[in-house]
């Protein structure tokens, strides 16, 4: 099974800051990686698919990059509504494993 | 638009059984593989099971293998998760999900005596 290591587990940043989250796969997953945003009591929302493609309707301040085993998710200018937990997920091989999540808070 | 609506959650005693349903609409259900994903209270996301578009292949997380069964009825546009021998650690919100980032709102399963 592929293990996804996501870091940091929590992050405190100010409005307007650039925020970066990383995700490392235990083996090559090409670009088969999603990034999700989850707010309390809600289902996860897909933001980025295929490692770097922005889902329709998602603000352009969100971006993703990487391939193989190392991936990065970036919010270019943090907004108050971005407070949430973020997850990476690989879909190269079943089981489609998730990272542990990054809880993002406003400083 | 794509809609996934889970139902069937509730409180069940350890060792008991429960069947979850996921009603799909807004897309050709019979053309897509479907997943169940769960989230224990205050915890992260855990993939549970997958079924191919025609039901020909099924895959399970080790944590549920032998106890849970995923199935589908393409004539009813409905996905199922039969959960047997439930344990306290199965307590979670269960989501059905379709490729492309579509998730239902989830249904809560609580295993407690």
C-alpha cells in the first residue's frame, strides 16, 4: 500500500500570507494526486486534481505542483475563508490513501 | 448536477450490523466506479472500499476486509455498504464518493453499547 506523508499537521498564518503544505508518497504515483479542503461538519471539497489542475470554480490563489513522490499545495494569499483542514490523496493505486491532514488556522 | 445522498446511519451495538445506501443522480451511475470513505470523530479521512462500474471487482481496506461488503444496483442508481461485526472503532461519518471529486454529505454511524 502507498503511504502519504503530509506536513505540517497544523499551521498558523496571517491573512495575506503565502501558505505551503507538502505531501510525500512512499512510491512513485506519477501525478495522480488530489488536494481537498474540508471545513467542520462538511464533506471534503476537491480543489486540485492531477497534482496541479485547478477544479472549476476554485479561486486561483490555490495551486498544486509536483510529480512522482513529492507534491506541494500552495495558497498564494491566505484569506479568512480558507480556514479548514487540507488533505492530499493519491489515486494511482488502491487503496486510495490520504495524507494525515493539515489544519490551517489564522494567526 | 451530480448528487450523492447517503442514508442508513445510526446507533448500533458492538457486533451488530448496518447497511448504508447512497442514492446517485445527475450522472450515468452505471459508468462509474464508486467509493466509500469514512472519518472518525476528530480524525482524518480513511478510504474504506471501492467497486467497479459494473460490480465486477471490489476492493477493501484491511481494517474492514471480511466484515464490510460493498455492492451496487445500477438499475436503482444506488451504492451500498453492508457492515457486519461492527466495532467501536468503526464509529465515523461514512461518505460515498465518485471519481471527479464528488462526495455525498455523509451519514453518521455510531457503534456503542
